C-alpha cells in the first residue's frame, strides 16, 4: 500500500480510517504488527471495536505480548464481533499459560464452551502441559480427544517436520504426492475431487492442523462428511457418504465411485462417527514424500508457480 519509508503515523492513520478498503487496512495493520511499530498497542485496542478488522487486531495484540494481553482479550470477548471472538479463542489456545486462562473463562461462562472447537482442544493437548488435559476432559466430557499413542505420534512428526525440514520441501514433488493421495478426495487450489472437505481455506499454515487430521482423521468429522453404513437386502454392506437422496434412491459416494441405490434394496442405513479417510495414510509415505507433501499443503503458490506445475 505504502511502499518503503512511509512514516508509521501515516500508516496508523490509514488503518484507523474506516473509509479505506478493508483489505488494504488489514494488510497495513499486518505489516505494522510484523515490525512491532511504536505506538501500535493503543491502536490495536481501539480496533477491537472495528468491524471486519477485529480479528487482525486480536492477532496483533497476541503478537506483541500474548501473556500480558490475555486477560484483557477475555474481558473484551463479549463485546467484539464473531471474527474477533474466534480469533481470541484461537490465540489463547496457543500457549499453556493463556490456555489455562481460557479454560478459567469457559468454566465461569465468560466464553461459551461451544466456541472452543475440537481442533483447539487437541491443540491445547499438544501444548504438553499435564494440568490442562484433565481440565479439558472435565469441561468437554463428550469431546473425543487424542489418545496417548496418537499424541506421541503427532509429537514425533512435529519434531521430524521442523521449520528447517519443511523449508527444504520440494514443492513439485509435494504436488505430485498430493495428486496421488489427498487429491483423490479433497480439493486444494482448485485441483482435486470434492468428496471430502475443501482444503484451500483450511488452517493450512498450522502444522498441528495437518498432523492431527492425518493421524486421527475421525477425531472431529463434520456431519456431512461422516460415513454411512448401508445394509442391502442381499446381505452386502456398503459404506460411504450419502450425498443426495429422494424417496426412490440414494446417491452413495464411496472412495472409488458414486453409486445410485434403490431404496427398495436397502435394509438399513446407519450413520458412523468415522471419517471416510482411513487411518495410517502417512505410513505409506517415505520421509521425503511426507516432507514434500506437508510443505506443499502449507504453501501459498503464486499463479505462475501453479501454472508451471500444470
């Protein structure tokens, strides 16, 4: 927006100007946070009352000093917009000390328990603080948390896929591995099938997000992606996603095909809590393939790079 050498005061004024395009204001604020500009803290607090930019302000305060601002963010939780609320919960779940404050807020009903989703609960588990996991299990007794063996598997992979390792990822090979694996069911950057959830808008910059969903794909499955088990009158059992149905037929999407099944041939249909994505997918990949795949999933390729791969 400004190029080089613009005074911080000018950029701050631009961010506060509600007549400017929202995306430009967000970009300018992000750049100020990245450089820890002087005088930014009061501006960020002021922006908690602004619409369409509240979440950036929350992340900005967290980047400046999350521990110092955690209680303030919880206090402001009920007065910010929905994007701001989600951002507050998300940033508090990134550290053990602030996650404890988040759990305190949930217990006293300052933050609704339903606002802390399964991903964030598993992220709190992965912080490795022995006092947090029992509290999570007590507050959310019906939520499925990561089992001990899967928790250890994720911790091992997190160490294996460190920042230096992912920086060396081969994007082209990662794209190839994606097409052979994830792309059979998921769409990313406009490429792939639409059987499973779209990945382009997922929390792609979070390594934990990918590891948790790959190691334990059935931990948190949206209703529309839960597998159904269909018993036919000839004794066959089919499983997949019921994508469409009417009084005569159902359309069942399996990992390999889409089948139309006459209702007169169906004995029963039962919903399963399991995802169609099987466990153990990572076990099929070499260390190099895993590195390249995760590097590609977390990337933000330019149109030119995407065209080159095609």
